[in-house]
C-alpha cells in the first residue's frame, strides 16, 4: 500500500493561505506592470511633443535667419505656419548683427515660449546692398 502524505489527508485549510499569498503577489505584479506601462506611454508622448516643439523653434529660427534682409524695423513680429504647428517670433534688433528673439510655439496640444539670441555672420547693411 502506498504511503500517503499527511498534509494531503488532513484537509484543514492548509493550502488556502498559500493560494491567497500567491494570488496577491501575482495581482501586485500585474498592477505594477500596468502602471509602469501607462507611465512609459505618457513619458514617450511628452518626449515626442518636446521634440516637435524644439524642431519648430529651429525651423522658425532658420526661416527668420534666411529672411533677415526683409526685417528692416528695429522691432517687429513674424509668424510662420509649419505642418507640426505655428511659430510666432517677436524680434528686437540689438546691433547690426544681433537679434533678440522671443518665440511662441503652438502645437495642437501645448504652447511654449522661449527667448533666444541670434548672431549673424555679417551685418544686415551688407545684405541690403546686394
């Protein structure tokens, strides 16, 4: 005759605490992983939005730099519309080769402002003569 284990024959709720403990650990791990996944998605979304904003600032800055000869006033406002969003630049000419730029970047979700200085390689007067 086979010898049976004593804890199998005596069923006084011996396995219930183990089952509950393992179930609680599994549910805890699933909850933590779900929250981590949600946070990762939020971080990636914010990072992509930041990249879009930085790209718009660079695009607006370069377009302003190319059109520098057309900005004859000491102060003014220029607006550009790009596919990812809109850029509004309020400029103030400090010297012949230096501009103070105040950027307002609007995407579909956020608005971002930045103050920047633009240094040109040659004076604007040289651009006007050509």
